[in-house]
C-alpha cells in the first residue's frame, strides 16, 4: 500500500492499481478504524464477512444529492468527524433490506424472560 500527499488530499493506492483520494480527516478516520479492527480478536468462519468496529457515539442520517440521483449516508462521530457516502439507489436499497433483515433477526432472537 502506498500513500502520497497531493495538496490537501492523500492518494491511497493498493497493489492492484485501485486508488482512493481522501481528505486529511477521512485518512485519519480510516487509520483509526483500521487500528480498532486490528486490535479486535477475531473468531470467524472462513468466508464470513470481517467484523467492523462499533462506534457508540455516532449519529447517522440519510439524504439525497441536489439532483436527487443518489442517496447520501452521512456518519457523524461524537468528536466532530464526518464522512458521507454516495450510494446509487440499488446499493441504498440493498443496505436498507440487509439492515431490515438483520434487525428482524435480532428482534426474534431476544431471549424471553421466564
């Protein structure tokens, strides 16, 4: 992985030719999340998704761009950092459906008090 400075942004390149262009705050957030992930013990089945860090002091909101062509997922951390993701409608629907399914599973697996 290679990180280079380009003015007020940072170019992050992996070994496959894929590139991200990040602001200072986005790069800092990425590094913090990476460190949290690396510090977590993992016990997962082969092929299962990797766990991601849990952020307890966070606010999430959704909006659309000015042209109403993409959904915006905006994550604001308690320390003031903010990151916004542009999501095509199909991706936004897939996230909505996946979250709905996960929440239904959580609700149905709550132990009943006896």
